[in-house]
């Protein structure tokens, strides 16, 4: 294998390897958004979903959910508690999102909005473990408020851990109190931000050093119908002004059951931008194009009513980048970020296709480019098993001078192996490609879960040599979906699995990470008998140079069951350092997986090896292995 270190084929974009975030599989609520109380404002379909009532006296008016829709549209419901006599037990217990993950010795911050015309009713808290044992207590001070709402808060420390804890709120004394926005957060959020995100999950993203983060999806951008589409303006500002909606992944059936899946938007567009900034990723928001999910209703906005959708796109650019004196820039500043978020691109539509998509897209493109000529628009090209939809739309979108075309492929591992040359013949001029959602779908299904095994990951690694080799046209790529909760998933496979206390990366996670951490700055040829290595003898090879770190980085995937040895010869470079860093990822069997018990069963191992001649290395690739060789110039 000859690597031509001085023949720079193309740049590798800083955005090349990124992440795709969607609130699917409890990715946001119950996942990265660290709120522990489910249905904190009683707005779920059934107002007391997630809450159990304990009452040892009969008074059917003790707990009432009231609705003030006309006065407070985003947050209409609240709970009225009335206790007529001082005796008797009255309590409500929140079950959390599949339980609450509680850590011994950690501080928990409780808060709520309340209204109590006259003092009388008191509120105490008990954190319960899996066996209903108390592992934390606190009393909430709720002095009389008169007619207005007040906030009350208390912090306390958990005396023990629990994977499926719960929070009980007991009412003592007598009187009446209104409650809303009942909240419990751990203190160990990412960057210690109150009301923030789960640090272990964000850390997993930060560890990938992703070039971009795409949000908020996925199908949730589209909604089952347009009333349930994602509307970013309803996800910013004060929490109680963010109107929740049912999640598009709210399912009733079998093991995928999540009839309690809503989007409360505690993780909203401001937080997404902030997350992108924190992890050094370029933000890539995707907006609804005036079409609902085409797998469902296919509801369309008539073209002459598309203006509000287009205005949302224009306003989002102002929200992200506008001066603090602009309408939307001012809102960003009020949320604590006067500096711009440097948004340079946006997707219009997710998996939308057909003439209806194209005619809507044209209107978006016209309006956005008129105001922001350099702003890049990511266009959808749908998804389908034959790739035919990509082909026809690709031609049409290229003719429209699309900036970046988003292609999705969820296919079996053999498809990924066979398609490592997919972009070799794509035109280099004009529209670029975003491999916006992809994952190898292994045939192996256990307990209803398509396995995140090494079979899928090694095929993805092989395919990605083709993305890297074609960095001239492929400017971005991201695996999907990103997160899944072990007790609340709807889609498999996924990149990172979590439960209430732990998270682990799958073999595919480590493949993504190795590419991202070793993306280099320029593609160089890696040839065997003068040709790109894209499956000959089941080997897949690509190479980049990193002009900053002065390294030549060669990626080698052996997708066969045989050990294979090759000479790797670097041409066009001065004498290389004799010591070569070798990182390998692999497993003896294709069926290996990572798990909560063995989170790093398939994970990278780094060692040093030595050149076997001048700028030459004799490398032996283990069966089913992925290797990253770093040669120092
Ligand atoms: O990643 C899961 C789903 O797959 C996304 O929401 C959608 O875009 C695609 O169909």
C-alpha cells in the first residue's frame, strides 16, 4: 500500500465528523436533560401521569388539576391541593423517567412554583430508593403568598444511591395550595449549571470532539402532523413559557412502549447552541419545511401560507448571530449569551422529498439567501432502501445550486462494505454531501434490540474510509441515533446507551471517535496497485495528513476473518520518525458488544510499533479489525 504524503487531494472540513442529536429513545427528557421529575407541570396527556396519589381519608376534592388556558397558554395546568383537616396523610409521589438515578452524597436541588393565600399547609420531601426506603429528606418553606405565584426551593443530600428512586411530597396541616413546575435536579450537571444536562452524557460527546452537532432531529422536526412539529421559538426563554408537546416517538406498543413521552423543552434551542459551543462543535439546526413526517400524515402547508415557517428560519439566524439590539439577538442576550453563536448553516426539512419538498425548499432558499448570501442550507433528500430517491433528488437539488445535500442510510453491514466507493464518482463541484444519518443494522436482534455489535461497527469503519477519501465532496457525516435509554428506547441500534446512572459507548461510538480524533487536515492517496483500497481482499484503507500535528494518519479496516499483512510505504515525505503510534479497535467475534457491565469490551488500545524500513511499515491486520496508524513527519 503506497501513501502519497505530498499529494494533497482535498481538505478535510473541520465539520467532517459530527453528532446527530434527537429526542428519541429518551435522549432529552429522561436522558441528557437532567430533570428528574416526570410531568413537572401536569401538562402530559393525562394530567397526573408519573404521579401517584397517597391519601388515607376520603375527600375527592383534595387534589384537583386546574386549567387556566386563556391566561397562560404555554403552561395551562397546575395542581390544587386542599386539605380540610390537620390529621390524615396526603402525599403525591413522582416516579421519575423510569425511576430517578440518585447518587449517595450528592446534593439535589428541589424547586416549585406555588401559591398559598394563607399559611396552613406545609410540604415535606422524601427521596425513596428502589425498596421505598427514605434516602433523603427536606422541608420546603412555603410562606403565604396571597394571590400571586412564588418560587420555593430547597436543597438536600442523598444518603444512599438508587437506580430507580422516587420523590414523595407530603402535605401536612390544613389549607389549600396551588403547585406547578415541580422540579428536582442533581447538582453534578454538566459545568454545574442549575437545571442543566447530565454530565456523563455530555462528556461522551465532548470526548468525540465532534465537528458539528445536528439538532433537534430527525422525525421530531416534522411531527406526526404539523401541530406537533418542532417550533424552536416555543423552546426558549423562561421554562414555564416553553409549551410542551407530545413526542413523535410516543408509542403505545410492546417493548417500545413510551406513552408518557413528551418534549418539555427544558433542553431547547438556547441550550442546544450552548452545548455546541461547550463541546466545540458547529451548530446545525434543522427546521420544518412546511411538511409533516411523510411516513405519517404528509400534512402540507399551502405555499401561500409558508411565510411563518420561513420567518422562523430567518429569525433563528438572528437569534443565533444577531446583535444584542436586534429583536431575537436581544432574547439570546437575555438568556445569558450576548455573544453570537456563529451559526453558519441550517437544514430545511428532514427526510422530506418529492415536488412538494422542492417547491417549499425553493422559497426558503430564496428568502434566506436574499438576506444572508453566504449562509449554507442543508437540503433533505429523503431516505429509502434503494437509494433511488437520493439519485433523482440529488440531480434536481444540484441544479437548484443546493449547498449541502443530506443523505440517510440505515442498512445492513454488507451494504456498508459494498458502498465504500459510493462517493468516488460524485461531482466535486457544486453541492456537497452530508451523510446526516447512518448506522449499520446487524441482523442480530436480542430482546427486540438490533445489536450494536462489532459486525455493524467494523462495516461502518470500512464505509467511512470512503467518506474520508471523498472529503472533497463529503463535508459532514453523523451516525444516528445518538442516545438510547435502556428502559425507554424506540429505535436500535444507537451510538450511546444510558440508564439512570450510567452510560457507555458502543463499538460504533469508538469508530466514530477514532475518525473524529484523527481527521487530519488533508486527504492523501492510499493506493494498492495504483487503486484506492475499497474492499480488495476485504481491506479498506484511507489516509490523511495533519499539517498541524505533522502526522500522516492511515486507517486500515480488515473486514475479513483472515489475518492480513501488508507493507505500508509512505512516499513524498522526508524521513519519518521510527516510532509509529498504532491504535486498534476490534474483537475476535463479530457479535461482541459493550454493555453496562462491560462498557469497554470493544474499545481502542494504543501502542507504539516501529518502522520496518525507510518510511515503510510491515503491518499485520487482525481479523475484523480497525487500525489507526500515526506516522510522525
Ligand atoms: O434516527 C431515527 C430516525 O431515522 C430519524 O428521526 C429520522 O430522520 C430517520 O428516519
